[in-house]
């Protein structure tokens, strides 16, 4: 790096700096190479950091409000990250105002709308086209072994699936809140499985009520034990739940994440009739 870039720190999916999921945000990464961005992400130690540069030709969007965005965990680049997108959008909203943004990601084009409600900024991202697939029995057995979860502790109403809305996530549903709260897994064993299946996180879910869920996301492939609030997984889960008929075609889901880590956050997942994509909304704030 010839000059040191300004590295901002924001949390996403909470208006409290002590809640939600922290992310590094570099609003001008035009002079950074891949190794530079990885080094910054590793130094910060957050699950992901976001780096902005000029948009690719033909992206569209309003001039000055369209960007290329890349995401790095402490260990590697990832194709898409929801919480770092929200954090970046909040940072931009503070500087260039509310309104629409457009991001070119490795996973596809992601539009984001920043709005203000009662003095608080909120960012709503729209995912790329989602899809889901079944997981092989042998891979499910390995995931449960790595988590030390008996198969009997799964909720049969939410079958295990691999869901995608910009990144791949294995969704496993716990039958009880106590099962979800008790998380002590084999880091290296789960990481090996996730790398083989090209998974970004494992999303562990417990259903509190019809539209309210509690979730946790082990993230060993990113070099951290657990992700405090995971927008990409929230979008993937919402699309999968709709595909399975667990929620209506049009619905608003509330996901609580980070409570068991002491960093509570809230993710709002909106499903719209006639649109297979998913809208994930949250607040955010700068970390001093």
C-alpha cells in the first residue's frame, strides 16, 4: 500500500455499538490489492470487512451511488456478506444521504435502500436470486458429529438444507432453544466439511413463533468461531423457508441473532409475492 486507507468500523443489525455484527468498511479501496485487503481484514479480526471501488462499466445506478464491493474475512475473500453490506450502506448514508445504492458483488448485483426512521438509519438489501438444495445424508451426519448434536435434537418441521442467496449456508433447525444455546463444536472438523461443501456459514435456527426465529452462525472458514449477525444467511433462510412452505409467499420474518454471544441484533427478512429475491433490513452504527 502506497498510502494507508481510512478504515471505518461499523456494526450492523443493531443501533448499539456493543450489539450486532461489527465490520470494517473502506470507502475508497481503489489503491488496494487483494493482499492489502486481506491484511486489513485480518488485522481487524471481524468476521468480514468491505472494500469499495469504482463500479464496473454498465452497472447502472445513480452516479456517485454505485460501487464495486468486495468482502474479506480474516482468512479469505467471500463472494457476499450481508452485514458488511448493511454496515457500508449506513456509512454511505451518513456521508451522501439516504436513498438507493447499487453494489456489484462477486455473487451479482445487490441494490440497497437507506432510509431514516426516527433519527435512525436503516439499510435494506435485496439479495441475488436464491436457491436451495438437499444435503446428502453422509454430509448431514458429519455436520451433526462436528457440532455434537444428536439427530434427535433437530426440528423435523424444518428439514436440513443448503440455502443460497449470495453465499451457501447449511441450515439446521434445533428443536429447542436450549439446544441452540449450547454451542461447542469441533472447529477444525466443521471447517473441513464446510470447505468441501463450499459453505460460508452453518445457520442454526430455532423457531419461537410463526414469524420469529433465533439463529446462530458458526463461521470457522472465516477464522472466527461464530458470526454475530449474518445477513446473507438470513436471506438464504427466508427464501428456503418460503420454498418449503413453512412461511407464506409474502411475509415479514424477525431473526434474533447474537444474544448468546452478548451482541444482540435483529434482522428483518421480507418476502414479497411475485419476487423470489429476499429483502434483508437492519440498522447500524459507527463503532468509536
